[in-house]
C-alpha cells in the first residue's frame, strides 16, 4: 500500500509538471507534530536536496501551518503538501467558469487557516506588548479579503448551480436517459466517452485530465438516443475542500439513470481503487444508482491477468478504448439496463397527449401510427420502466 500511495504522489507531481528526483520515506506511526519528519530524516532530506539541487519538497500528508513553516526553515526550500499539489492540478485543468470558481474557492478555504499560522510569525515583527504590529495588521486585511472573496465565490457558484438545475430539469423532461462515466482518475473515461459519442475529447495520460463535467449525445444500437457524461476522476483521500467546493459538479452524477464505473484492468491496485470509487459515490448520494462495471485497457493485460479479473469481477464488460475493442459491449449492456425486456403496447391518444408521447420518442420503438379525426393510435415497444414514466407524464400533463 505504501509503495502504491508513493507512486500515486509521484504521478500527481508529474501531472503538475514537476520532475521527481528522490523519495524520502519515514517509518513513523504518526508524522512529527512540529517538523513532519524526524530529525534524522530531515538531515537525510537536506543532503538529498543539496546533492540533486532540489527546488521543492512535496509531502504525502496535509501539513499544519506550523509544520510547513518549520520544515521549510529546516530544508531551506519551499514545501507543499498533497492537497496543495492537487489544487495546483485542478487550477490548471479547470476550463469552465464554474470549474474555475470552484477551484478558487477550494484554494482560498485551504489557505485561510494557513494565513493565521504564518501571521503569528509576521505579528512578532515590530510589535510590543499591547500593540498591533504591521504584520498582524496585514494578516487581518488578508484574512478579511479572503473571507469576502469566499462569500462572493459561494454566491456565484450558487447562481451557476441554479442555472445547472434548470438545464437538468429540461434534460429530464426530454426523457433522454443520462449515462455517467465515473471512476478513478486516469482510467480512460474520456477515451470511452469519445468512442461512444463519436466526439473527440481532450485525452491526456495524466491524472485529472478531465475536471469539468462534459455531456455528449450518443446513440444505442437500436437507434435510441442517450446522453453520456464524462466526469472528474476520483482519488483516495480527495481533500475535503475540493469535495465541498465541487459539490454542484459532483451532484450531476446523482441524476444519472446509469453509472458506468470504469476501472484500469492493468492496475494491480484495481480492487482498492474500485472501493475508493464506491465509497465516493455513496458519499455524494449516488450509491444506489444502477451500475455497469467496465474493465478498460485490457490490451495491456496477459491472458492470465484477464482470467484473474473475470474471477474478481464476473459481471464486468472488458474493453480497450485504445483498440476500439468491444465498445458495443458497453452499449448493449446500457440498453439492457435501461430498457430491459420490451413489450408490445398500444395507446390511443388525443393530439395533446400525442405531443407529450413524442417526448419519449427516443426511448421507445414505434411500430405503427394510425390517425382518425380525434385520436391517434400508436403501437410501440418499451420496457416496463419507460412505459411507467411515459404514462405518468401523459397523466400529469392532463391534470394541468
């Protein structure tokens, strides 16, 4: 587990544009409360920094303000923690207005208590007993400005969330199902969404290459339309600042008809990462939505590995986005989950009811239509679930 976590931290650093020269591992039950590392490891780290000309140190755990200050003083170079590193990556990859605002909010919430920590050092410069030094005055100004900005950002995000809610309701009223692709970061969700929607998305071999939720149109083999959503990747111990700030973006997942959970078949930590995804989905209120599990990147696996995975995940769909292999397997499984067994049905509708029926045109298979002066008779195939939604919509419209 330690090797895996360290490897993930290195990958985060690479994604942020850093070159990793050396790893320092401290075997303690808990980080040192003052300096994070013990004295011996601090001395070792300092020798490595001098030997390799290192310009930045990154810690695996979140640092308290005093730990960061003390460690920087001892090492002689800037120090950031894993949370700051992830915030850097998010800031670089946010493309929509909402995404940028959410990243800024998360960053300010992270920085605010640290202003307090560094301020203790600042306030000691030029301040006597009972006086307010220049450092303390500047700290208070910085904190007030940060709090004001946090309030403004929350209001802007709330306003955008209201607009998102209006768009969501319009989408739901169209009856076109929404299928969201979720999973651990860098498992190939964007590649699969591109294959299914026939739209090219920006695809990079980096963690968090996708940050903003993106929705695309797609068609099932029988011709019925659906919407596919490419979402931000999950990661273990996602900083709580990001979880809270990205609530409106993550909320989109809760309104999906189907979740396609994508895993990297070649990743030896696949079971652990699937558990992280499952836990995150439950935390955001999406734990009960129907799922399809997809094992991507099988082109990187041996036959023995594939047999092993079949034992771990017997109901999964095995695909390769890179080789465009078995994409139809995902679509077939989506069709089965969404529509199940179809039955032949007949409705006689007024023109007004027929107009409402047409909103479900992409979710049913119409066999025939006949018209007389007052009613329209439609014969169609649909699942029980879709038919219930259709009838309910027609009845609700009739009550208005």
